[in-house]
């Protein structure tokens, strides 16, 4: 366990001391399933004690004050029972069929509560012995717990397992790995959380083993099924796809480049490819390869791609022009406005052009406005877009032949006109922004 990786490991240590008992002797488990993360506790060290015996006056850990009867009652009422499901009043038949292990409810069990349960059970070994159970032995495999018990007369038996198993594999460990991965959490953060709570959990090796043995094959299987269904649904109509590349570590030695293609109408990903980024090739090359593979997959499934929307990547623009002449290529507005904004920011870095910083947001908004109000008329779009060059010089009416002869905003209050840093015609910032 890599406690030292956590910046507040000291805190963890203090908290796990809460209610601590004598150090436990641990040995390797005889269960031949998972040598990495199991441990069991020897007989005797965890002998069942009464609540009084557990109270060690020399124990420096925290103590909870005893609750009065009233407080105990209010303590038992769920305070956050927003959901009706939280309180179940109906008795359920113990023999009712078992639910799917994924769907069935799981609970956080305290050891003290488990001991209370064991105390209620008589031995009931093969001799029908009714002696009380006085000792128990725990065995854990990751988050799994099994409890063996011994009665006053010395009979022992396996009493209980906390999780269903598939062979020797406790299902909770696989489901825990799945929950961490599918919720997009980091394993180390989850491990830290379990340590703070002092809940037994899986270790890193088990997590990665479960990923490669069960989770990745399951994801792959479901993705293939999903893709088949998506393609089945869209095969009947010509497609407009949105494509983009994502790097696992943007801007700093990325290892993988993921290219995804989404059907714009259904907003479903219909193809993607993951490419390792090698030092020999540029990021543009890996983007091209990713795009070609994702497109190739769709073409083998006979999808009819009519239109592709991407960012302003030059590599993809060239690739579409050369290799996919039948596909209409459009530039996505969000990327366009972002990259125009970035260009203005770059221009503002030039000497005496700092005033352009004031205009970045307005220019970004203007490309959105032009595009949304041009009624799909490309000429009008260009005229509206270019009108920004008038507005920034405090000119709001300019006439001419086009449908765009003036700004669409209401007359500006004097105060605004006075306080706005307008650009001067033919000034350096103005010429830079024109570019
Ligand atoms: Zn017995
Ligand atoms: Zn204006």
C-alpha cells in the first residue's frame, strides 16, 4: 500500500486509529485465488468481546459519548432520506430469487455490528450443538470478507461470506474496479477514500488486473454492439458527422491521440480510433491517421457520409480535399470562434496593440452572432462578420449595397461611447486585427 503517495497520509493514520485495538497478527490466506490482496486474522486475536471489554482506558483514540434514549432514536432516523427508497417498510421474503449482483443493494458493515449478529447465532454444527459462538476468524480478499466461527465447545465452521463469488473471484472486487473506472474516478483517490474510512478494498494490482481481464473486454464488447446498433439506425440516411481529436495529455508529450466521429443528428459516436503518438510523427500525422481509421471503419460498414464538421485543423482540411472529394467539409463554429479569439490574443501581444485584449470577447461573440443571424446566406454571413471592423472604430452605420448596412445594437449610451477603447482607423492594432 502506497500510503506515502498521499499528501495527508498522517491524517489517514490518525483516523484509522479511531477505535483501534491491539495490532492484529496477519498471515497469508489458504484460499488459492488472489495472492495479492488478502489477509486473514488468526483465531483468538479477534475473540468476541462484550462492549465493556472493548473499552480500554489506556486507549488514546476518540470516544463517542453515550447517547440518551431520545438521541438514540433520532440517530436511527435517516436524516437524508430524500428518496423514498431509503426507508423500506415492507418485509421481504428471504427465499425470493436473488437479484443480479450488479443491481442488488450493497451495504457498509461495521465489524462491531457483525459481532452483534454472530452473538445471536447458536453453533448449530452437525451435532446440533447449541453452544454460543465465542470466537471468529476473518478472511479478506480485497473488499471481500468471510467469517469462520468457533463455539464454546470448539466446533468451527464457515459462517458467512460478504460477497457472491464466481469460482474464487469475489464479485464485489470486480464491481468495485468497474465502479472506479466507469465513474471516471482515479484509483488512488478511491483508495485514499477507503483508507480514510478504514474500509477494506482492492489494491492497485488487483484493480489493473480486473481492468485488463474483465473491464476492457466488456467495454469493447459493448462498444461493438452499440456501434452496430448505431450504424444500423443511420444506414438509411446520408450522414453529417462531427469529428475531433483529443489528446490524453494536451500540450505536453501526449501518448495517445483519440479521433472520434459523431453523428450530428443522433448525437451518437459512430466511430473512433486510438492512435499512439510516436516521436517519429507529428501530431498532425497522428490526427490524420486517426481520422482515416475512424472513417475507414464507417466505410466498411457502408455508411454514407455526406458532410463533416471539424475544427480548423489544416491537416484534416487537406486530407478531406485530397482523399474524400465527395464529402462537404464545414468548420465548427465553436472551434472557429475559439481560434479567431486566439488569433486576436496573439495580435494583442504585439507592441502597441494591447488594446486588442479588450476586444477578444466581443469579436468571439460577433462570429457567433453573424452565423446565427445570417439565415444560412453565406454572403450575408461574410458582410455581417466583416462589419466588426466598422464597429470597433466606433462606426455603427456605413451604408453600401449589402443587407448589412449598420450595427444591430441599439444606439450606445454616451457613457459607453466615452469609456470604450475604440480602435483608430489605419492604426497598428486595427491593421493587426484586420489580418
Ligand atoms: Zn458447537
Ligand atoms: Zn456597432
